[in-house]
C-alpha cells in the first residue's frame, strides 16, 4: 500500500463514478460542508486533452501526451481553470474535449504523469477527491471511499441539462450515446479502469436528489469521525 503523501496528516474522501453520476456536485458540496479541499481529477485529463487538441497531437501518441501532462501547469481557483497561464474553463467542458479526455486517459504514461499532481492536493485539513480511480489507485488508503452510480439515462438527462445551462444545445440521444461510449472506454481500459474500490460504499443516485446524496455521504463521514466544518479551500494547486 502507498504511504500517505503528507506523512499521514490529511484525511481523504474519494468519490468515484461514471460521468454524470453527480460525483462532482457531491464532492464540491461535501468539501464545502467539511471545510476541506476539493480535487476534480477529471479536470487534469481534460486539460491534457485541450493541450493535445491545441497542438494537433495524435491521441495515440502516448509519449508525447505524457510529456504534455508532465509539463503542464494546471491550477484551479474560484472554479476557474488556468492552464499554462490561460483561462480554459469553458474549453474543458466541451463535448469533444470530454471525448478526447477519455481517450488520453487510457494511456498508462499519462496517468503516471498526473499521479503526483493529484497526490499533492492531499493537505490539511482534508481532501475530497473525485474521479474514476481515486479509491483504487490514487488514494488507496483513503478514510472513506464512495462509488456514485446512476442509470445511463438519468446521467444523460443531467448532462444535457448541464450542457444546456452552459448554452450548448444537444439532443438527448446524442448525449446518451456519448455517455455510453465513454462508460465503455473508461471501464474496459487496462490502466486504472472505472470500478468501485473493494471497500467502497456504492450509492445509486438514480432516484435520489443531490441533497439526499449529500446527507448520505455526510452520515458516512460522521460515522468515520471525519471533518469539523468551516469554509472550503480551493483545489488542484500543487
Ligand atoms: O470526470 P470527467 O468527466 O471530468 O472526466 C473526463 C475523463 O477523464 C473521463 O472520461 C475519464 C478520465 N478520468 C480518468 O480516467 N480518471 C480520473 N480520475 C478522472 C477522469
């Protein structure tokens, strides 16, 4: 098992799950309620994808993609992403970038290049980390692991609503197809596939509100005596 990144001081709660399961909303709300830091690890894969698309790199060029990941400076503040000095917040949320992120995330060398950046976010008073492999690979010794799931249809509904509120008009069928394709790629890849950690608590949020999911997660955190309240810290900073 991996040693704790900071010598054992900072506790971690992992929220893993497929796209559109609501893990980002849950993780941010949980961090806010606990007064902990929040790491959205998907942003890092999306950032590599944006840079690869900028540079017209082939998404199969593992070595070049890993070099991009190693050299990039990605920092989030107030919900904005500064990538190599530029604000790319809107760019990383576009569907082609999500697709490409899932493709670049297949490469073990890219995942390895991003590992330490993710572990560096583990600082006092604690970290809520969301992604696909937070509980299985990045923070295997986390104090609490939650795997948040929902039906593909429900996730497509949520994703479409989110895209529409960001001003993008897309059909339900297109969003559902893209979600299914991404699920397949994220779950079937050899490197750190999407799956619940052995000790993860699986929550199916299909018929639950955000408030209900948050209450459930807070109850699980309380049972493990995690968190004392306060304001959330911002994220992804090395
Ligand atoms: O969570 P998200 O939709 O922002 O993630 C974008 C892509 O990045 C997703 O399709 C898979 C990949 N990803 C990953 O492989 N591992 C993570 N910890 C987070 C995201």
